[in-house]
């Protein structure tokens, strides 16, 4: 539900704000040397987790390859059968034009072929594309879960290093992208000299027609392969773009959280150099912010379920 997603997003934002607030307050209360030691310890964690995040691109690339492998596995047993069906459909179409000359017949069959190929291959194309997307999304989902675990670790390390409460972790809602592959069937145009060779006139009407049909059958089989090749190209392009966008979102989310927590620590450390009245003023601001966060958190809590009541047994009326 949209409301549930919005509630989760708000709760996640509040948790991050509360952690940043606690870090700033805690950093402001530490001796300078101890603050520097703890900050360096947390910075090492940030760097280590950033190094782990560098593997996301390779893992998402592997997810794309897994999707393409699934596509190839789904198409492999259907390639020969689709070519055979395209050839047979070409012969059937030719029989509907018994009086057409060889060149005219080839033009008619060429004009009908895109619709024929779409009709024959649509189910195979849709199933194979759906299989590829499902395989990609399963693999990419694992990468997203790995990234969410890093974000959770980042929050936990910040809280542990500075001894502040750890908010409940709510993983980010990440769109894996590409729910289905958009695919357009190719419309091929052959050269005019391929449509009606002048030499066919020397073969006689029957032989020329047979040769035209044989040529059209071969073209239908070849173009079936082109359809499947174009499907693979579209799948590769769209899965690759989805992986690039997901990788960028994972990187931005982790970098923004690490930067926000580090900035909160540095703000708290900066208060150590401030005059006492400035520190007291900032402490009061932080207290008010904490109260506001607590109030907002109560607003976004899901409504409590009504208490379950049991119906008392009805006594028999007194006679």
C-alpha cells in the first residue's frame, strides 16, 4: 500500500535524524582526544563499507548476465521449431495466392511476414523475456539486500562507537527496475533485386514459383532468428540500464547516510571549541529537536488493532 510505504519512509527518515541528533549530542560531550579516536574508528568503518560497495557494480553485471543466460535457455529449445513454423506459414500463405507471379508473390509474402512472425513468436518472446527479467531481479535483489545490510551495519557502528541508542532499522525501498522487456518486432525491407530475379523468367512459371517460395521460406527462417536476436539485444540493453540505475541508487544511499552521520559527529565536535553559552544554546536546540522527533514518531505509528473481545455465553432465561 502507498500509505504503508510512506509510513516506512517517514519512520526510516526519523530514525536517521534521531541517530544523527544523538551523535551530535554525544560528540559534544566527549573530551577532544577521545572524540578524535572514536571519529577515526568510525571513519575506518565508513571506508571499509565503501570498499564493499565497490563490488556492487560487478555483482549487478553478473545479475544482467544471469538474466541473459535465462533468456538463452528459454529460447534454445524453441529456435528450430519457430523457424519450421515460419517456413510452413510461408508455404500456406503462398497457396492463398496461386495466380501471383514470382516477383509479386515474394512481395506479398514479404509484406505479410512481420505480422506472421509476430503471431508465431509472441508467446515465446514474452515467456523468454519474463524469464530473463525474473532471473535478473532475483540476482539484483540479492545485491540490494547486501547493500541494505551495509547500511544497517553503518548505523550500528555509529551507535556502538559513540554509545548512543540504535534506532530500529528499516531497509530502504529500492526499485529493482525493468518489470518487463519492451520489444518491437523488426520490419525488414529487402532489396528489389532480391524480390524478382530476371533469370526466373527462363525457368518456366512452375519452376519460378517453386523457387520464389523456397526463397521466401529461407527468408522467413532467417528473419525468425533476427527476431530472437533483436529480443536478446533489447533485453541486454534494458537489464543493463536497470542495473546501472540501481547501482547508482545504492551508492547514493550509503554515501548520503555515511556523510550525514559523519557531519553530525563533526558538528558535535565543533561545539567543543565554542563558548559555553553557545554550547548551552545548541544543547537546548537539540533537546527541542528531540522532542519534535518524538512527537512526529507517534504520528506515523500505525493505528493499533482493536482489542479482540470474546462474546460471553448467554445464560438461559430463568423460567
